[in-house]
C-alpha cells in the first residue's frame, strides 16, 4: 500500500482513539503512551499536543520522510472508566499481536458502543452514596434521609437536563439549587439534631472529583497546560455549584452554614 | 471500653465510605469487577484517615496523604490481580475524601466577603476564605501525590497491568 495512504488511515484512527480517551477522563500521559504504543506496532512514531478542546498529532515513519498531521475535536462523551480500561488493553493487544487496522477498528467500535449502567440504578446508588457521605460528616439518621431525597431529586434533574444537552454549567447551578432547596427543609423545620450538615452535604454529589484528580496528576507528570485547564474546568463547576447553593441561602435567609 | 468504641467508629466510617465510593464511582461507569475493589479500598483508606485523625495529632492533609498512599499501594496489588489500570479503582476510592465541602465553602465565604460592609467582620471572613481554600488545596495535592507515588515507584508494573489480561487469555 502507498505509504501516504497508510499514514492517513492510521492517523484518522489514532485521532479518533485519543479524542475518545480524552473524553472519558483518562490522564494525559496515559493517552500519549497508549496512542504511541499503537503507532509503534505499525512501525510509526506519533507526537501529540493535547488541549481541552482539541488534540493535534503528527504521525511519521521511521526515517522521517513521510508524515501526516491531524487536528481533531474532543468528543462530547461522559466519564467512563470501563472504556478507559478496555481501550488501554486494546493498545497492548495491538502491540503484542500486531492487529491490522480493520481488526482494530472493529474492536474499537465494539468497546465504544458498550452500553452504560442503567440510569435508575446510578440514580439510586448516587443517592445512597450522598446519604452515607452525610453520615461521614457526623450527620444523624434524619439528616441522612433528607440528603437521600435531595440527591435523588437533584441528580434526576441533572440527568434529564444533560439528556437535552443544555449548557453543563447551567445544569450544575440548577441541580445544586434544587438539591439545596430540599436540603434546606431540614434547617427550616429543624429536622433531627444536625440540620446544618444535611444542608451542607446535599450538594456534594456534584463535586467533580475525577477531573480534579486528573488535573493534579497531569501537572505532576509535566503536562502542565492540560492539567491546569482541567483544574480550571473543575473549579468552574464548583463555583456554579456554590452559586446554586448561595441562591438557596439568600432566598430562604439562612445565615450560617 | 474506650478502645472498643473507637474501633466501632472506625468500622462504621469505613463502611459508609465504601457505600459513598460505590455511589460516586458509578457516575463514571467503572468495570463491574472494579466496583467491589474500589469499595474495599475506600473503606481501608477512609477508616485509616479517621483513625489517624482521632488517635494521633496529624492534621487532615497529612492523614489524607497516608490514607491515599495506602490506597495507591493496595491498588497496584489489585491491578495485577484483576488486570485493570490502577486508577480505575484508586480514583473512585479517593472520591469520598475529596475536599468538596472546603472547596465550596471557600466560594461561599467569597460571596459573603463581597456582601459584608463591616470592616472588622470582613477580616474574619478573609481568614475563613484562606483556611478553607488552603485546606482544600493541600488535601487535594496530598491525595493525588499519595496515590500516584506507588505508581511512580512501580513504574513498569503499573503500565503493563492491562497487558497481562491478554497473556492469561492465551494460556
């Protein structure tokens, strides 16, 4: 096959592969490693620059006479550790077995289209999680109950709004407002002995933990630009969450938290 | 008798941390086999932090570092056993320790600072802003450095865990 055509086809696949890795929340050095590993199994080298919205990469052959560059947008996918794990092992499979490009594409599409866990199950588990989080902050049983309901409603609102592709910052404001409004009933009606904790933990399910961890790992490993942009994104989400919460506090006139 | 109470508190703490970690993990759709491991690691990590905070004079950031380090070590062991990248279950087990409350309290106090018209009261608010903000930052760094250190120490092993999956299948 013509070397340029080969570079082009592989380049398209690799940019597809790396943008989906970025979207499902893999830290930058793993993306670089996995992509380079697949390129190596075809006898090529790849160099890439990763930004928050796009990935730029150049694929070249061993003696640097032919190269192909692509710029590709990061896909709008939700965090997904299953795809992270499967795509990483796919890269080793390609490296060890020298899979052809067509085989790789078939396996890749299979992994990407794997269905997620049922929405209702996630909703229920998140509510349980936030209720037990309330217990970790020394809340009592009544507070746990209030937080359970607050999270159930707040996360449901978030899921529904995310399905309609509304701006995700706005989604965070609204769902933290809804959750804290329900959490605030504990303070207004003095439910249990620790109503403040119920209000305080009712919005914690929105804290973007994985982007925060990924951002700091990126900074430690030297991908400072990618790491800082992840951290800024996470900080924006936390600010939106606080806006929703302070709206509740202002409306209902709750002073202390 | 005192010791029994403490032990019970630690176990309860670990138990609720495990539930919290499972719930927050499913948002990011982990592989089924990793969920139980992340629950176990979260219980160990959070229980250890609770124990350190109540039995020793360690501050919350150092205690988080020790807890995260133990999670990182265990996650490398489990990564080799079930052939997943270590972060697939070490990240979810860190989630209950993420300083979310400190982080949003910083923003809430910032809002309060803007609204405050009394000069002497605003000094107290500034102290609260710095206290919450710095605590959140330090805990965050302690958690991530703690969990990443074992990955740096066992460099080779932690890269190739997903590779073993294939070799096992072949045999």
